[in-house]
């Protein structure tokens, strides 16, 4: 690479881009870890994007109509930190740059949306950024359709690397974006031909241009170090009616001894080589020092959008008070006042009518009343609409002909759906929910984890939540998935027992602002167990006494979801035998854990024999089979001890021993002091 | 569709294919569940494949040189059951067909490899079959390179639907297959334009032909109901030097009222409509009845390969006894005799030299001695070779120029890698292992679960197993992943503490024949804790006493992996204070669980205060914080309570309180009767 030629061709541009390269080298060297090569390779693209195209105002990172910039290749985090510092972001200061990757710094190893206002999303797990960006672009279209182009009129820009494009989720994302003709989405592919293991060719020879074209994208190929080509390509991309991919041929670690090698991907810390690279750049200031004129140019870029933002603010103020309030409410994600009353009314109605329905159907009943009062919801399913019961009346289909539609046919793309939903939630103004089978939580895992880490309230509607789905067999029968979701920090896992609990769970899910929710719902019909109407949301406490012992309390049954009615039937058997039995419904462990010890002890008092009933694995249940403060109760577990099987649901419950009689027998055994089997 | 024209054009073929359609209709109707449309749509393709191309002998489903047939669209399981019954498979009898989807039947809702010898792999979770087939094709190439084309010379045929192709993992699979030029792989795409939610167009407009071409595949487009076109396409595919995709335009639920509709995807049980369809087929026999001449034709097809198999057997018998024995050993997956001595020698050496190394490095040390004596291993990494330490000397790179290479650069394709490994293990003759970061277990989850369900001994080398990876931050720091893997049935989760335990874990992993293993390995250096050499594999017991209390036992510390040395240091502190402390290393919960109660009680006796130390979430640990038989000990947990953070590893351990001193303090608190915090 002829660095001198690049420098002399566009000296001002060159120095602006060199600022990114130099800061990256300095920060990585100080941290003795990180990824130098990617920011150094993509500095030219980022510089042109920020200078000429990105609509933003560095002083107002929350401006709702800003363009979004997603660094899908999140390991190159110094690119984003450099851009923020240079343009005058209030949070990413020079001190933060110097503290790259240190405890308490905003400049984490990978960009974290919760550490700086101007970081749109956490990235790092490859493929997630490009996949979330589809959700950003969908949210923009939906918000524009709802509030008009005077308030919503922006683009989503993404930098993706070879890693992002090799991850399967990127295929789900680009085909979804292609189908949806998301013309405001522009992806830069950092085509540097290098991965950690060596040349890309070692592992991949995909014709990416052809692949994106096959997915319905507008594609251009440019020299990623030529500012004119970059500018022209972005201009053309913005005009395209399709989502746009710009393949940027770049040199990783440009100008460094490690240029164009896999070594260049990682931390370049050799002092002499750094000095040589800086010399080649014509960069003569000391570590972390940006020449004043260069910094001034960058700060001007940071202010470039101020005027547009002022105009936007004026347009907003020109709107009716009602529209302004609704726009603000929608962006804030605040629930409308009607929500609580609506849920209460539904609860009252179903407590009285006591339907016997699957909780996936209960969920649909709830959505039928929620969706009309929550215009910010966008629902969907990964090709299981009729099974997940996620579509309600009047939502309409979201597609290129109807951006007001609020239902997305995601196709068989659980992972892409989950990531897109995260993107919508991050964009703001949308409360996304989407369905698949609970077992296929597996496919969506990386995005579900990211929702929890990023603190976004995505709602995952996971139906067919146990062997109760029957004949489809063990590939479709979740047994470990409740444990998986419960093990994940900052995730509410709801497993409601009937329509009342489902309504309560939905109320909690759509009022979260920093926590995703998983709704584990049954395929099979379940009786209504909450037949006595309570206005209070009992699910909000995580667990509560559903039915108490009539006489002396000798047994305590804990259950969730479809097994609550099994526990209730076991209680009937035991009470008839004179064994006083309490049933505790535990629709959400995480919320119960948050209650004070006094409440937990009131619900789960010491003394009686304890049996947990859940058609999943035991892992995690021992925490509740304990008493509080070290008083351990005689206890047992009725549930699954391995994978399921293919047969009708009732047969499976019988064969796997998850029945009222088996539960009652476990209690009798424990009362008799028979500890056989309690380990299982 | 003009059924009459199809019938009259190829009457014999038609009736053979109609047998599949009629059996499918009957079985689904009897079960009142299942998927009728796909077998009805792909019956012609399957018939021609079995009749003219597939190398198999129905009487010998284990013949090692048979062609493999993978039904990636596993919901169409009646296709495979019909084919097996018709060709005379000994296990899939007519009774089994009649018991479709019932308890105890081999004819589960989705094909299960462990229920019938002739079912090559479990499928159903979409995209898995096509992705495993890449592993089948790799295994064939590798085995052919090792044993010669006289013994190994077969193809892998796959039927994939739109669902398989929409799943992201399929992109990882097809690009890997394209890069590897797996010319023996032939995929039929059931291009019926229908998914569960409706027309494919609702969710997807991908040009699949172009997409496969972009990945380096040979592609043909045919009428999937025209036997001549099918035959010609398969012939051409077999000649191609690239993997081959045949886009078969078909009609789902051909000839039924539900043809070409999403209703046709599911269970077609209406008696009148079934009768109409059968009449259109010219099918006049009763339910489950195949006309004798049609059955005879199919049985002849089932015997078609007998001659080739005889010839193959003769070739095998003509080989040297040594080659025959090695071929048999390799296929059986039996460990060579040298294995045990090799592991013991390494253990002795490292117990003496007591290196301080990361367990990922320990793993490399083990592989350096294992790979030379296990020629059946094929290693690899999802683009983290230098980090996972999965490459050893002399393995060589497996690619189109070197099929004897035993190391695969999988690229950034964790999911595709895991599925391909499963395919290799299913094919037989290969013991696959592959690495990525433990956190990216998330990406590979669906395939890891399938390994457990299918009972294949795939080895997942998961390095960077905790916050101990440091600066990369929470996106890369697993906290819930030990719980996730432990929650999964039939999975051995090893978290070794040092090189000795790593050697023991590897010995166990490579001698499994029905259980996958996860090796959770540290990025950071760890001291050798097993400094006293024992020939016995202590990890095989799952947990054992690493160091006992010198005086009265007052505390018992349980730990795994990198926290074992933390527990040992805590023991030093406590013993110095006169608090007798035992340390139990628990490298594999599952194996400990399998020990008898007497052993478990010996290792974890009642009485002392118990503290578990693990840099992961608590979920699951309560099972061990219990005593046996209901005697609950005073106990506490030192570990993670949420996501990690970006900072140097030592800082993180300090900040998150996972230190020897914090562990000692927890013991002191418990001994003082202070129950604060024990819930955490």
C-alpha cells in the first residue's frame, strides 16, 4: 500500500482518518489488549461517513431522528470510541480512551450500549450487529409510517466484517432485509481478506457480492481507502430502493508492519512498529495527542447536525400537544394508562368464565386486548403464527407495501427474528414480541443473551413449552430450556399456569424497560386455576399461595405452568387422605427471588414436606427445595430426567411420571421417611 | 397439476411413488398428527434416488460404504419410514408404520437415529440435517483418503426444505461445503414455495440458485415430479467437482385438496379428501395396504445393492488383517490400547513438573500426545485456532488438496462446525473435536443439544471459560454456560482444574461412545493442583477430595476449574487459622452424580460448613450445597451474580469477589452463624 500516495491525494481527509488510527494504536498499546487492525482498516470509510453523511449531533446522542451507526464488527471498538471522542461526545472523553478496557471505563473491550449514550448497541458476538440493524431499519420504517417523515427520516449504517458475514445469523438478517426492501439500511463490508486464523480463503470463498444480490440487495464494490469512492457509494446507496451493501476493499492495520496479516487483527503493541506506522501517517504528536486543527475539524463534524436537529425540534414543537405527548410516550416506552384496567378486566372475565385453553391461546386472548391499546407493539413469529398465536386482529402485515402493518412474517429465522427485535427495542418507539417453539430458544440464544446484557425489554413468546407438545418428539420438546433461561442474568422467565397468570405475565413483560421476558406457554389445554378474581398482579411477586392446606399443613407443592394443575389435582388426592397440602404457583422465579425474605418464608414456610412439579429438568429447583436460612425440608422433585419422546401428550405425562398420583405418592413417601428417589 | 398425465407418463414409477404418498396419508391419519405434504411432494425424487442411485442394501443398514441419506426436512419423517418399510428394512415394519408417533414406536414424529439402524441422523430442528451432511461428506473424504476408495467410496444425499435453507446454519454449512469442494454431497431442495405461515414469498424472496452458486456449488433446476429429469440431475450431480444442489420444483401434498397450500404442510386427516387423493393416484388398496407388485418392485430396490456389498466385503477380506482390524477399530470408535498408558505418562510428567499454564494450553499438551495415537481424530476451530489451542503438530490442513489433513479451518461458523462434527461422528470412523470460546456455545447450542439427543461423542473444546478471559468483556464472558451445558441431558461437562485433570477429561471424552463432551477451559494460567501422581483417573468419579482438613474438618470447599486453586488458597488461609478445611474438586458433576451414595457421602460428608466456588452463576449448585438424605449443611456460594465486565482478569476476580480471602470470609461467616448473603 502506498501510504504516501493516499496521504497526498487527500491530505485533510487523511489526517482525520489518521487520528482514528493513532488513537487506536495508543489505546490498544496502553491496554496491552484489543484489536488494532480493524479501526485502522476502516478509518477512511468511517471518516467519510461521519463527515459527509451521518446525520447526528454529538451534543445530543438521544436525538430520535439521528442516523444509527452500528459497529457489527464490535472487536474494532476503538473505531467507535475514537469517533465519539473526536466529534466531542460528552461521555467518551480522552480519559476514557486512555482507560480503554479497564475496570469502570465506558470504553469496554467491545462497545456496550449501556456504558455510553451514543453507543447504539452492544456488539462483539459476530453477526449480531448486522442482524440487529435490520430491526433498527424496520423500526425506522414503522415509526415513519406512524409519525410521519417530518419526525422520522433516518438511515441505519453498519460496519460488518468477514466474521459477521460468515455467521449464519447474517444470512437470516440479509434475506429478511432483502424481502422487506429496507432501503434505509446501508452495510459496509470490511473486505480485508483476513480473519484470526489467516487469510479468509482458508475457510471461505463465498462470492459475497453475488450472495447479497441473491438476497435482493443493492451492491457496490469500492476501494475502502478512497474517500471519493466511499462518498459516491454512500450517495448511491441512499438512493437505492433496496438495502445496500458496499463491499469496501481495505487493508487491515493499514500502514503498520502487520498490515494485511492476521497478526494485524489483534493487539499491535510493539513500540517501534507503532512509531513507524505513525511516521508513515505523518502523525507527529505524542500518544493520545490529536493535533488541534484535526480535532477542530472533527468537532465541526460533531456539530454538523445541529442545524438539522434544531429544525427537527421546531417541527416537533409545531405538532399538536397530543402528538408530541404520544411521540414522547412511545419513545420512552411508557405504558398507556389504560393498560392496568384492561388487564384487570380480562382477568376478572376469565376468572369467572374459567376457560380451559392452552396458555398460548391465553396469550392470544391477552394480545387481543393489549395490541389495540399499545400501538407500539410489533408482533411476529418465525413461521409458526398459528401455533404461537401471536397474530391478532387488525395488526396488518408489515411489508414493503404496508409500513403501518404491525405483524412480521419472520420466516424460519428464529435467530434473525430475535436479533431484529433487539434492534427495534434499541431504536426506540417499538415494543417487539415474537414467537417460536420454546425448544428453538436454542437457535435464538445468542440474541436472547444479548437482550439481557443490553437491557432491552424484548418479549420472546415461546410456545410448546414441554413434553406437553406430544407427538413431535424430543427434538421439539424442551426439557432444559427453563433452566437455560433462568440461568441467564437479567431475564424474566414467565411460565404461567392459566389465562389469568398469562395476562399478569404479559402486563409485566410490556412494562419492563430494562429486562427481556420469556413467556413459556403450553401447547395443551389447561384448566383455569385462578378462579377467584384478584385485582393485584400476583405474578409480580414471582410465587404465591394458590391453595392452602385446609387442616394442618403437611405438604407443600411448588409448580409452574402446566404442572400447577397437576399439583392442584395432587392436592385434592392428598387432602382427601387428610394430608393438609399447600400449592404454590411459581410463574417467575426471578421476581420471587426479589421479594424480601419475610414474604418468601410466608409462601414457603419451613416444616412441611416439599415437592416441586415441573415438566423440565431439576437443575435449579434445589434452591427452592431448601428452606430459608438453612432449614432444609424433606423434599422431592417430579419432572423430567432426560429427553422426552414422541407420543400423545397424556401418554408422555403418564410414562414420565408427571401426574397427580405420582406427586401424591412422592409426598406420601417423604412423609413415611422414605428417601428413595428424592435425588431424582 | 395434471395427475393423470404424470401417472400415464411413467406408470410404474408413479405407483412406486404413490406407495409413499398413500402410506404417508394413512399413517398421519391414524396418528391424527404429523406432516403429510412433504413426503407427498418429494415422493418422486426419493423414488428415483432409491431406485437408480442410492447405494444401499436394505438388509445391511450398517454397511460402512453405503450412501448416506439425510432427511433434513425431518418433519416429513413418513418419507423415510415409507422408504424403509417398502425396501424391506427389518426394523421399520408395517406395524411400526401403523404406530407412527406412538409411545415405543420406532416411527417417532421426527426421525431419530437411535430408534432404527437405517436412520442416519436425527432431524427436525431445521437446518441441522443439511449441516450435518457436510460432516458426513467430510468424513467420507477423510476415510477414503485414509483407507482407499476400495473401502470408502460413497455419496451423501440430502433433502432440504425452505425451512432448512432459511435457517442461518444452512449458510454456514453450504459455504463450508463450497470451500471444501465436497463433490460427493448432493442436496435436493424441495422447492414447493410453501411454509407453515403461507407462501414462502411472505417471508423470503431469496434467489437460492444464485445463493448456492455464490457459495461455490453446482446447481440444477428441475421438475421434481419428472423422473427422467430427476435421474439426469442426479447423474450430473455425481459428476460435478463441486457440491451439488438440485432445485426440485414440487407441489406440496401433490394430488390432495390441500396441494400447494400451507394446510398441506401439516396433518391431512379428512377421510373424503384422502379418498379423493388416492383415487387420483389410482391407488385402490385399503389403508396401509401396498399392492403386491408395487411392494415387490420396492423390495427389489432394497436388494439392488447386495451385489455391490458382496464385492465390497470381498475387497475388505482381501486386505491385510492389520488393515481390516484398524478399519473395524476406527469404525467402532474403540480407543487404541496405547491410550491409557499415554495419558498416565503425561499425568506423571506434569504432576512432577507442575507447570502453571492455562487449561486451554493443557488441552493442547494432551492433544499433542493423543492425536498421534488416535488417527481418527479430526480437529478444528471456528477461527480461533491460536486461542483454542486445538491444532497440534503434523495434523495437516484438511482441504480439497489434502484429504489426509486432520485439521479443519471452520471459519467463523460455530454452529456449522458443531453440526458438521455431529455428522462426522454419525458417519463413523471419525472422532471430531472443535473449538470456540465457551460463550459462543450459544451459537452452537442447537447442534450441541442434538449431539446429546443423538448420542454421538462429539467433543466441544470451549476455551475462555469465565471472566478469567478479562478485557474482552461480558459479551465474551460466559457466566450461565456451565449451567446451560449441565442442564442438557446426556452431556458430560468437564471443567478441569489443571493439566492433570485436563488429561483425565480428554481420556474420558475420547472414550465415550454415546455421549458428547464439553471441555470448559481457562484462558488464564492456573497452577498445577494435582502434584501427587495417581494412575487412577480421578475425574472419572466426577468429584474427589483434592486436599483434606489437617485437623477437625470444619469447612468443605467445592470448586471446579480455575476456582479450584482459589479454593486451595482459601484452605491455606483457613487452616492457618486452625479451621480444618477440605477441598473437593468437581470437574464433572454428571459423573459424580453417577457414583453411588456411599462415595458421594465420603467425598461430601455431612457436618462441615460448605462453600462452592465457581466463576459462574449459582444455578444448579444448591444440589451440592445440600447434604445427602436431607441433611442440609450451612452453606454459601462464591461466584457470579450477573454478567461480567471488561477489565484485566485479576481485577475482575477481585471486583466480583471470587478470591481466596472472600471464600475464607464466607466460611468464617457461616461458622459464626451469619446467614447474611448465603442466598447469593
